[in-house]
């Protein structure tokens, strides 16, 4: 019979032995969030990567997050627990097709969501996250034509709150695009005092029901500060772990997805890519120092410029 491994103990031992740091996105499972040295949304993880003095970064999230960390920290070894942890949104925007889209609209500045490959970032003037997208869009002159990709829902929301008319790439996140409007309305009737929290990657029909629209970190901050006791949460269910941990006296209800048959799905709306990561995989990737994220040096030189521009603007705006 194989000996059972204490993953928490072994991961902590390996972190110390290898001068490694674990960074986890809010959409990871609770056990991974609990073992992480830092947890946050995409903006926070990029900012943390710039500051760490660790030799190894274990990025518990999806592949583009590991790429971003590697681009920002070329001298560090960046690992991800599962090399297959991709992103439906990033996949919806192939770089050659996006390059052709840009070519067809000369004179436009290009704003890309962080949920993109390094190749798409290399085509971009500035990267944004859901935490800073509005502010960065507003930093451009009002008469500057803009292209925004790949998330159509986020771009549509930013257009609506800024009065812009950005050209939008037609991409979407498989999690946020599947929330059931009918299911949220049903939950609101069952919990009349609950506030609806929604990520701006959700369709406009879902955002119309929201009391607060914001990034993952923004929704967490709002929930902690609010006097409300119940919340219906329309974003990936991993954030509920931190919400419950920080505010155990409050109730957080995951908004249900809609099934392919058009009915209300049950329980949480999970990202199957985010949930590919497990404690065993975190342990094994630290032990074996694999899978490692590698980004071509020339590509990284092009891709780092829009990321640094985002961090520069964010710092200037205090984000």
C-alpha cells in the first residue's frame, strides 16, 4: 500500500528548500488558496510577480497567468501545476485572426484583456484586467479609436459606462457567459434581502440584475464592506472560499449556470480549466520543477510592453 503524502507539509517543505512562492487565483479550490503565499485576481498576481524575491514562482491559475508571470520575471522559474489549464477566453482569440482584425482597422489603439496569449499581448498597446479596464480605457483621449479584445461582454460593459464606442472582438468566457438569468431571478425571490454581485464578463442581461459589478477582488471588497448579510455571486465559484473565510457571518450563494438545454443548472458555475489544478499537482510540480512555463525571448520583449504599460497606469491611478 502506497504511503499517503501530507501535501501541505511537503509543499511547505519544498517551498522553503527551493525558495519558491505559491501564487493562486481566487478561482482555485479552497485548499490551494489556503496553501498559497499570495492570492488575488489577475492584476494582483501580476503585481506580486514583479515584487517577489523567490527563485521559483508556482502560479496556480491558468496558462496565460503563468505566461504573464514569466514575461515579467524572465530570470525566475515559473511553474504551473497543470499544463493543460488553458482559458476558453484566450482560446477565443487566435493571434493570426486578431492581427488581421487590427489590420482591417488602421488608426486604432489596441487594448487587450489579460486573458490572452503572449502572441496576442505582443499585438497590443496596453493590457487591462477587469480591475482597471475602465480607468485605462478612460486614460485614452475620447477621440482615439480603440479596439478591445477578446471579451465582448467586458468590452460592451466598458463602452456602456464610459460612453466609448470601442470595436469589440467577439470572444467570451465559458463560465461567465453561462449564468442563468432565470436562476438568478429565482434566487432573488427566495432571498429578497440578498445583493447580486456580478463580474463584468457576464452578459448584459445578467449585469442588469446586479447590485454591484466588479472584478473578483472588487466584488470581495464590496461584500466585506457591505451591511448586507446575503449575496448572490455571479462569477466563478472559487471566490466564495475567500468570501466565506473573510466574512463567515455572511451568506454567499453561487449563481447557477444555464444548461445546454436552456434549463437552470445546479450548484456552482466552475471553470473546468481552473479546477484542473489540485494539491497533488502543486506538490508534484514543486518537487519536479515541472511543468515550466517558457516564453520565447523575442516574443516576451514585445509582450512585456503592454503589460508594463498597464502596471504603470495602474500605479499612477492607485489601483
